[in-house]
C-alpha cells in the first residue's frame, strides 16, 4: 500500500464513522420533528409519513450507506499523474465549511488527491447543527430557499428534505417608544413603504445579480454608501423609519453606519426585486435534518482525507508548490492550496510571498457583521409571535417552535454580539420585556461568532467600497493559492449558497492550474 492508498483507507474508515453518526443523529431529529408537529394534530400523520418517505429517499441517495465501492475502484486521473510517485497532495483545502467541503469534493472527483484541513473539531464552519434544550438548533446558518440555485441543487442531489416555518400570528413593532401590534401583513406593509424607497435604482445597478460588477458604474454610487447613509436619503415618517431600521439591522447583522448598502440591496436583487421574497429567502425554509445533513452529504460524496482540530498558521509558495504550515508545527506540501476561511479570519494566516496589496487591504477592511443569533426558551401565550425594535440587543425576535407544553423557542437576531449576553438570563429577561412583554425567559443560549477566532463575524456584510475595489481581486488566484468562501461569492455571498458557488469555482480553478 503506498501513501495515497493508506490515505484513502483512512478516509474510508472516517466516512464509515461519519455516516454512522449521521444515522444516529437522524433518530434524534425525528424526535424533534415529532414534537413540533404535535402542535397541529393534523400535521402529525403527514409529518411522520413525510419523514419516512424522506428517509427512504435519502437512503436511495446513498446517505445511509457506510461504503461506496466506486470511490475505491477509481484511480487518480491523468491531469495530476505527474506527481503520482510523490507523497504530495495535489490539493490542500484549508477550511471545512460549505465552501471547503464543496471544493474538496470537486477536486477529488476531478482526480486530484485532496486533503482538507479544518481548525475546529467539526465540519460545517458557520453552520452548526447543535442540540440544546432537547431541541436541534442551528447556531449558525439555517435557512435555505429554492431561489438559491447552488444550495438547492445540492439538496436535490443529496435527496434531502426541507420544511416550512410558521407565519407569525401576532406581530409587534415600534414607533419611537410606542409599541404597536397587529397582523404581520400590517407590519410588512409599513416595512414595504420604506423598503421600496431604499431599493429604488437597484435594478439598474444589479441587473445580473450573479454578476455583481456587470453594471459597475451604476453600482458604484450604492457601493460608496453605508446603509445609514442610504437611509438618510429617504423620506420616511417615524414608524416607517423604525420598522425599516429594525429590518435592516437584522439583515445587516451589524451597525448600519458600518455595513455597506450593497450588502442588503443584493438580497433584494437576488430575490427577484421583492421584499416578501427577500424575507422568505432568509428565514422560512429549513432542512428536515439540519444543515449538517447537507455538509455530510457533500463531504461523503468523495474520498478526500480530512484533518480536524488542525488550525493553519501559514501558507508558503515556492517553485509551483505550496506548503501549508499548521499551528502545531507540521509542514504539509501540495500543488495547490484553496484557502476557504472567512474574510475576517484570513488575517490569522500568514502568506509568504504575501498576497497582493489589494487582497491585504481587503483583509484589513474585513466585513461588518458582528451580530448575535440568540435562542430563548420562553413561557407565555403559546402563539407564534414576532417583534422588531431598532437598536435592541435582539431586535428581530420570532417564535420558532411552540412546544406541546405551551412553552416556546424564540430566535432573536441582534446587530452587536457585544451588547447581548445569553448567559445573563436576568438581562435577557429585561430585554425580552422591552420587545415582547409577557414572556418568562426560562433559558437562553448563543454562540459568540464575533469572538470566535475562526469566524470573527457572522454572515458576510461587506463594507462600502467592497464590490468596486476588492471583489474581483479576491477571486483572482495568486500562483497556486486560491481564496474561496461565501464571503467572496458572486451571487448569494453571506449564505450557504454562496459558499457552495465559491467552492465549485475554486475546485474547477484548482483542477485547471
Ligand atoms: C448566526 C448565523 C446565521 C446565519 N444564517 C444563515 C441562513 O439562515 N442561511 C444561509 O444560507 N446562511 C446563513 N449564514 C451564513 C452561512 O452560514 C455562511 O455564509 C456559510 O456557511 C459560510 O461558509 P464558508 O464555507 O464560506 O465559511 P465557514 O463556514 O466559515 O467555513 C470556514 C472554515 O474555515 C475554518 N478556519 C478558519 N480559520 C482557519 C485556520 N486558520 N485553519 C484552518 N481552518 C480555519 C473555520 O473553522 C470554518 O470551518 C449564517 C451565519 C451565521 C453565523
């Protein structure tokens, strides 16, 4: 057995373990789906039956199979055969989020021996299906939509199921300090009046939203602005201004005087120019078995080797060869490196020779998201409720699940992780009273993506100047180093879809180098 065969053998045992644990996780999730559908008796039978059908579909797509013999029969393809005799990987992918696993799958299926190196002890990056309070929760990204072409194609390919969230039965919003309540349609009508002004002109600036620089000159006007500057141009009354600001804080997941206007305008263009679709693409449809089911489906479609808990410290290049240096002091050579880590974490990796001046400036600039996604187990009226309030530590708050005992799981989005501490339940209670009074906070949790050194932020919200100055340059390979990730996608940057788009592009580029 040569080094490559030994590596493949290790991968096989890794895949067997991963798929067994996935199957185990599914049993848990079925419990949760059962709990959720009990709220509506009519939905119970349908939900269970749908789940069984789904399980069969997934099994048919190979997700339950511990072993895929076709992988082992296939040898390396000629494109990389020149290095067959060397114990050198063709490709090293740094970062095991959606972009990294997609890139690793693509290069492996293209015949390149591939090693994926991930700093955390799990794959998935800024998506993380976790168990809390007897419920499967998504601490990071969770929602997907059929208007997101790359992720939807992968869902189809893997045979995964999705489910639709409930509409809020009661909605509340603020005009100054006055809290107003009504049906969600009334709130959305107020939001839409402001939204239509906010997005005016975007169809000319982003006529091909998956090619953001297509109308570069028209885009430049918006690209120079923060969201706050764009808001300052609009003619809004107090209620319209507060509702729109709360919506924008939840979308930007950061400060409005820091986030670029284009970061949000893009969602509108990508969502067919409608506020309703913009809201739906980012918050209605979830995976039946969590985001982890898609991460695993992609990762197990090709036999690349994976090393977890291995932070990378540096990437060096010499004579058409790269070396990846881990923090633990190991040096691993390869022909090509795909660096699929978040923009705000790229500064943690040293490059020698240094990346271009423009790339270094882009890394220095970073992206503006710094928000929180908080989960609150609350007791109160057992209805699906939604409350928004600008400037609040979790100013976009929604019921996600009403449990059979009448308590509920709320998910809140706030614009600054530093003003929201989920571990301080007394503070969470005070803040809950300010936005949706009448509920008791029983427990709360949040992952601090801002303090997390492997993300340093949440979803990509680019700062002014990003698109016209940095976007194209970040996609340009330098020698044998390719930067990838959702933060650099053309279309749904800041979403799982963008990560997959970027991973596909990086994989194809690596195979062509
Ligand atoms: C709270 C939150 C909510 C979100 N909601 C949604 C949503 O509803 N829908 C949606 O589509 N998207 C959502 N997103 C965004 C989405 O999760 C991300 O855009 C996408 O998952 C990013 O994928 P990626 O592979 O580009 O980056 P990541 O997932 O961040 O993967 C990068 C990987 O690189 C690793 N890494 C970093 N530094 C190093 C190093 N030095 N060495 C080795 N490895 C390293 C990281 O550990 C990570 O695993 C959300 C994100 C967050 C945080």
